[in-house]
């Protein structure tokens, strides 16, 4: 095999697929990036058997062939090469000769024949949306997936399509995040749980353009993201997702409308008094026209008032400040509506058309602090 390409294109391709190289594995071939030029284009692939990424980069194929190169070493070499044309040539002993300007590397590779290719996904059930929309939906929900495996389903996000609506849900036992968007077409119903790791990696690769589209293809066990010259294939999380509709009540005793930035800044100030690992709630006291926010910790105390408009009853309720902040940071509205029932029931931050809903469970607190 022999190829020529620019260092920039090669580095971008390597960084794209590197996200699917496993950290630890008993199969050394999976620690490699496959360079495959048998079809006349330069295709890079990495695959950890849960997540696989394939991308095509610009360049010339002078001799067709394929080789698997150890990902960590290859990516470091590419990163450190001068910004110029790179030549990669291989011999029959799976040795790779990499040259750029005066830098010349000789490294051992593995036979490309041993590499685990991505599963073939039948491209029948697909959904199309802008890269911007997908990136935004992931950003606005990914923070509330669980990061441990005690319940596998909580480490993924529900993607549910009904007609022209895509709904994405994540939850971790303390909160639920829901985003809904309108798609341009009607689709058959689809309901799958996509691993959070996959969505994080996809989000990093997407350019996020409003005119650039991404196609999603579904099978019973896999999801395929296809965009630009890149394919990302991921195994789905199997099992029945939680029935969240039973948790989403539209009843409330108190509704407040508040300036989002003011509330966010206020909670960020209060959080200065919380030491790492300390579980101190912020206490919110809602009366007519004002929300008082208080915190008492080992370091000190703070209280601050924010103007609000309120319907319904007065209420005092405690929250983990991180959970409120996570939601506020991804909402783009200037003013937000918060719905509350009582100090033991979840609060809801949601907009009029419910294109976003954030449910947050309260925490117990002592009024004495």
C-alpha cells in the first residue's frame, strides 16, 4: 500500500476514529487503527466492538492495500509531523514507512485482514436532522445520564420517534431531562436506547452546522450515524426504558417565572460556599414577588433575593445546586417557568410547548441550616 495525503487531513481523520479505540482490551488488534485503501480511497477505521468509527480522508492512493497500526503510537507520530504532505508505504511484512519532509518513521503494523470490521447496517429505517440540532439535543440532555453501571439503561439516552417528533430522554434517579424537536418528515415509530459514551463521541465529531445533515439508521441492535465522510456505528442498550410519563405530572401548586441568568448567577455564587464532596442543599423560599435563596455550610452562609412573578402558594424547598445549574446552563431562554407542588415532590422547569422539560427531585433540609 502507498498513500499521499496532507498532515492536516490525516490528523483530523485519526482524531475522529481514535474515539473508538478502547482504553483496555485483551485483543491487541482492537488497539489499532485500520488504514484501508482497497476501494481506491483512504479509509480509517477503529472499533472497540461496542462503538465503531470509520472516516474517509482526502489523498492519493498510489498502491492499494491495508494495514492496522497501533493507534496510540500512530496518532502521536501524526500529531508531531510537520504540516506538510505525508507518505505512508507498507511492505509484505506489515511494516509501515511514514515520511513527512525530513522526518522518517519505520513502525511495525498488523495484518489488516485480522481487523474487526464494523457491522453492516441495513440502511432502511433512517431519520435525517441537522448536525446542529443533534449536537444541541445531546448537549441539553447528556449531563443527566448515570455514570455507573448499576442500571445499564440509565447510562444511555432514549431516542423515541413518533411521526415527526423526536424525543430524547436521560435520567439518573435524581432528575430527568427531556428534549423534543420537530423533524422535517413523518417517520415510523422508533424507540431505542443509545449509550451515553456514543453520544458524547458523536457530539465531538459533529461540525454542528445548520445546513449539514446527519442520517440516523436503526436496527434491532445497532444505531448508525452517517455524516460528512464519517460513519459511527454503536451497539444499542437492550431492555425496556423507564416509563417516564407516569412521573411527568402537569399538576402544580406554585408556578414562578424568573430570569434564568439571575437565578443561575445566584446559585453559582451560593455554590462557592460548598466544599468538594459536601452535600449541602440550597434552600429556596418562594413568596409573593420574590424568591429568597439561602445556603448554610461549614465555610459560611449566603442569602439573596430575586424578583419573580408567582402564581399559587408560597413554598420552601431544598435542592442539590448542581442539578439545578446543569439544567439552567443548557436552557437558552431568557425567562423560565418553574412548577412546584410541595417540598417533597419534584419541580419542573419547562417551556410553554414543552420542547424541554427538566424534572429535579428536591432534597431534605433543616430550616435551621
